[in-house]
C-alpha cells in the first residue's frame, strides 16, 4: 500500500510540474518571430512619445521583466527590446505610473487594453482610433492568465 501511495504522489507531482511547464512554455515555443529591427526603427520614427522599459521595477523579477524602448503614437505602439517570455500578455495604457501588481489592479478599471503581445523580441501594435493616448501616461505589459505584472514605462 505504501508503494502505491508513493507511486501516486511522485507521478502526480511529475504530472503537475509537466502541466505547469507546458502552460508556460507553449506560448514561447509557438510565438511568431518578432518584427525585423529595421521595420521597428522605421515605425518608431513618427512616435509622439518614447519611454524605456527597465528590469529594476518593484514588480519585476527574473521571470517577469521587460527592457528596451517603447514608442507611442496615436496609431501605433512599437517596442524595440526584449520581454520575458510568457503566456497571455496584454498591453495596456494606464492613467498613472504603476510598477507592480497591486498598483495596477487598483487602476485596471480606468486603464485600457490596446492588444495582445505575441512576440517577445519587439512588437508593433495598432492603436484603435477610439483610444486617446493623451488620456494615459504609462504603457504596461500584463500577464492576464496569471495576473502578473511584467513591466511598465511612463511615456509622458
């Protein structure tokens, strides 16, 4: 009986670890290639605002971080840099600078989701015409599936 319980426990733990790794790694393995650097540079040239993602934010850690330049215009948001890979990332515009989960959750209802982040080495997102970038001052990347802060940058 003890052998069966040990077997069930060890195999259950292995199954749980495998499942968790699958959820985390699947978006990484299936992620499309990021845009070409020349395309990113060209699209960022007409930006109204620029800011920097850095790894030293209060809510960032070794699994949740971003670095590089984020360029914001009325029609496009361009990121030239790297993001820690993960599932279900969303880009939000936020009315006030936040740098961790608690702070973002406090203002999430007044923030607006711009789109999905599918690449981790640069991105281009179209800003819907209904969004006024001047009504916000921060770009934030959020993992919707796990409620995790990834990174943010104050652009104005």
